[in-house]
């Protein structure tokens, strides 16, 4: 499962190359917020040149197109059709209809990550998550979400618990991968980035959007279960499976009770290190 998603401006040819060669699990070539309006056509052309020039190998590449209310998204979609191996991030997704509109302009099967950034998007998150088979996971955009609600992101981020949890529940209900957490805009504040990422993990978001390569390194470290957790999980799996073979489904281990839910939790921890 991909953990780190690195944004790179679509009009920066060399930076796109560096992003593709970086440690990020996935690269998002941005044609939206990081691109000035007068630069939209240039960014699209630059992204096309980069996709022709750089070897993608096993790197997952997405293009964040402009939102469906803009004047630019159809040309962005035309670019995507030329590269069926490239996936798409749809900003400001608010409904299943948005996904239908996008899919009607894509090559069959191109993967989609809906970026949820508004109250309407959060309210419709389950509908969005279940709207098409080529949706791989949801992503959260906290900055635009707070702008939509007229609030600010505080240090404790209590105002983001509900939208994050909503996307986690919607993703589980749709049986897709866990959501991707929002960007952390202060690239100089490593401690703040770490605290936010730990909170996201606690809520069930097991990937993160990054705007700088050094954030990628932190994410790749944080989203891997600790050695202690892995050791516990492996012990639980071994002990429970041995007991189950003898007809037992509820046992004690190190003072704790182990049953099927705990066993399945242990399996999920081990799965995250693969």
C-alpha cells in the first residue's frame, strides 16, 4: 500500500524528474492549485513532455487536474487519455456525478483518487467512494475544507477529526484502501508534521500528501508499524493459529485476551509492512 504521495508543480520539468526519482511511493503532477491561471497551458505541455521523457518504472504517477467547475479540466483529461498508465486526482470532488463526468472523459480503467475538500464532499463521501470501481482511495484536503466552512486549522486540529473520520468510515464501507491525509503546509515544522501524521494514523488514515521530499522520508518511517507492534502481532498470530488448530478461539497471551478480532488486527499490522 502506498504511503507517501508527493506533489510537484506541473510546470517544473526538472522537479518532476526529481520527484519520480524520489523515495515517494507515488507522485502527483499538479495542474491545479500550484499553477497560476496564465501558466495552465504551459503546465499541461510541460507535464506531457515529462511523461514522455522520464522513465516511470514502478512509480505510481497521478495528475491532479483542475476541478470540474473550471475551464481547464477537459483539456487536462485529454492529456490523461494519451497516457493510460497515469492515474488522476480529482480536486473538490463533491458527488458521484463528478466521478461519472470524469470517467466519461478518461481511458477505461484509469485509477481515480477523489480529493475531498468541501462540506458537500464530506457529506457525500460514501456515495463518492462507492461510485466507480476505478476509485482506489479518497484523499483529504484540509485547507480548502476549512476555507469552505469559514474556520481555521488550530494546533490541536480538533476541527479535522470529523472529516478525517468520515473519510475513514466511507472508505471502509466501500472496501477501498484507507484515505490519504491532507498536506502539512509548514515544511520547516517537522515536529508539527509528525504530530499531525500520528493523529492521522490514530484515526485510520494510512497515507499522506506531501509537498516536500523531506516530508516523504518522515511519512515512510511513520506509516510503518513499530518493531514492538510487529513483534506483538507476529506473536499473536502464531499463538492464536496454534490454539485455533486445537479448537480454541479465545486464549490468554501476556495477560491479555486474544480472540478473532484481535487476531485480525494482528494480521492487518503485518500486512502493512509488506
